[in-house]
C-alpha cells in the first residue's frame, strides 16, 4: 500500500518520505541504500505513516509535511491531528476539538 512516512534518525532528526512498501523502505534506509540524508544518520526507524490509494497521493502528502516545522512533525508522531490548518495539542487517537479520528 502506498504510504507517506516519517523516519526517526539516530541524531533524532525526522526524515520524510513516501514509498510502496514500508518494511522494504526501512530496510533499504538501514542498508545505506535509502536517501543520502539518512546514510550518515543510521539507524533509522519509521515512527509514523499514513496510507494512500496511490503513490502520487502519498508524495503530495510528503510535500505538505516537508514544509512543516519540526515541532509540527513531532506532533504528528505524537498523535496530534490537523484542525483548521493548525495542529491540535491533544495527544491521542481522538481529538475532541475537531472530531478527527486517526489510525496509527
């Protein structure tokens, strides 16, 4: 299933990417065959992902997330959700403000 993902690098940075197979992509990163950015920050671990019907949709989401500040990306990893183009501080699967339920 095509997915957008955030990977935690050994230096605590987050790498954004998209792929068709998460397990295969994580293995490629850790074998040094992933992105140039992650090669010097091994090991990496996928800490967040969203599934999409097409790889193109996953890549659109990747482009959106790459524009976010690290704090906003950390909110995604922690379980926050998007409401009115701002991130909730509610760290659970169900946000009371926007009634958006996310699956992790």
